[in-house]
């Protein structure tokens, strides 16, 4: 027992002093930069540094001025919410690169980025599985759970990030704020290119088309995205995933999983090009541009529906009226044709209809083309 506790004492003593020993060893041999870069990496807040850099480059208060200008131009009273999340699986590092490109472009001074910030309230969760990334797991969190399978009933203690995201979406729903989309950035170890997974909707519902618009816009922008690899299904073993639960519980149409290949993408000639961090960041930029185009299409659709509603309301309010032709406006109520006019009209009557008597007619119309007689010939009927 004595040797056992003696061993434990020295083990924990050297364990807690290990970092100080490594630091002193590096500093004593002039390797301070190596220690800072490898053993103790610097902590950086990417978004704060980006905003500070923008403010430093554009001038003080320029970011706030752009935000005010976008809100004034596009309206901020009834803006929808867009939620973008990444890294729910710690090993899918490409999701972080796509998120970095998304944040860099959406925070820039590009006109499309300004338009998207003005039209949508963007909520970003850059790392859903923080403890899993820290300890080096590939798929699970520190509690040993796959967080992408805990969205039905997340535990606030075991799955805090999932619980927080669902609470945020629930607050939006209760507050009457519409969620435009939930995009979950993932990585895929088997397939190539970038593609999307989405919820299933019947073909006779308008959501069937709407959920496919954003992937189609991405495929039209870049060869890295492959629309033919997208799937919109509802498998049983994936009913508790983020995209299906959020679509089912909160009614979010664009609840998509954006999968990026670990390896490569294919061009038009099916040649493979390996992915790099630059390609992933470019994919994040394409995502912003596709979202802007999607919002423009939705605005056009709302305007078309509004015009139809106004047109239908006008039809319901105004009763249908019989419009008189210019020749009929000059008719008199008690105008009876003369004997000469009757003789002229009887020449067009059939032999079997000679016994038919005229009701009323106008001499001016008879000389032209129209007639109001009964029992006239076929040519006269066509003229009427």
C-alpha cells in the first residue's frame, strides 16, 4: 500500500507539472515560438477579429452604418431567421472550412452580402460538438453520444448545444418569427462533390419544389455542387436527425444537411479535383450567393400571389355587367321596323321559317350587319 500511494503521488505530481516542464525546456533552449505554436496554440475569436479588421479598414462605425443601411433598404420589421450550424461531428473538419468561408463573405462589404444581412437574421453555431473536438473524437461527444441523433429529446446536461438550438427555434416559433432555413454543414467520407440531404414532401405539395430550389441554385453556380447526388428522403434510422426533426416539429422547409466530400469533386469531364481549404471556403461564398437568389425568388412569388389576391377581391366586389356594343347603344326601346325593312329581312329567311314574325329590329343595324330577328337564316345568325 505504501508503494502504491507513493507511486500515485508522484504520478499526479509530474502529470500536473508536465506543461510547466515543457514550457521551461522550450524557453531554456530558445524554442519559445515553437512552444507557443505547437504546445499552446493561441486562442482566437475569428468573428471578432474579422469585424475589428473590417472596422479598421473601412473606418470607425462603418459596419454599423452598413447594417443600418441594409435594414432601411430591405426592411427589418418582418425579417426571417436563418440558422447555420457546423461541426456536430468533430471529425468532419471540412464543415468548419465551409463555415469560415460563409462567415468571411457574409460579413464583407459585397452588395449580395449586405442584401442577405438586410433580408435575414442569421444565427450561426460554428461548432456544435465542442467537447468532442477538444478531446479528439471523430463522431461522438464527450458523453459518448452522437449529437445528430439526439434532436427529438435532448438532455440539457448531456447535450447542451442541441438543447440550446431547439430552445432558440422554439422561442422563434412562439414569438411568431418564421425560420427560413436550417443548414447543417457536414462532411462525407464516401461520396464525391458537395451535395445536400433534405426532408421528404409529397409531390403534390408546393414544398416539394421549394426544398429543391436552393440545391438547384448551388448546382447552377459551381461544379463543386452536384444536384444529382442530393437525396430528399425520410429513412427510419434518421428520424431523430437535425434536418428531419426541425422540419417536422418547427415546419422549416429548407432544413438541409450540406455534405462536403473529404476527397474531391468532379468537373464536366468527370475528372477529379482534390478539395483544399480554399475550395471549401469558396463553397461557403457560393452558399451566401445562392441564399440571396433564393430570397429574391421568394419575394417575386409573394408579389405574384399578392397581385392575384387583389385581382380576385376586385372581381368579388364588382358585379358582372353586360357590356353593350356601340350599335346596340343607339337602339330605342319601342322601335318597330317599317314595311320596307321587313321585306328586306325576309329575303334572308328560310322557306320553313317564313311564318316567323319579327320582334324588334333597328333599320341602321339591318343596313349594316347585325339583326335582332328570330327565325333568320344561318348567315344572319353568324352575323349576330
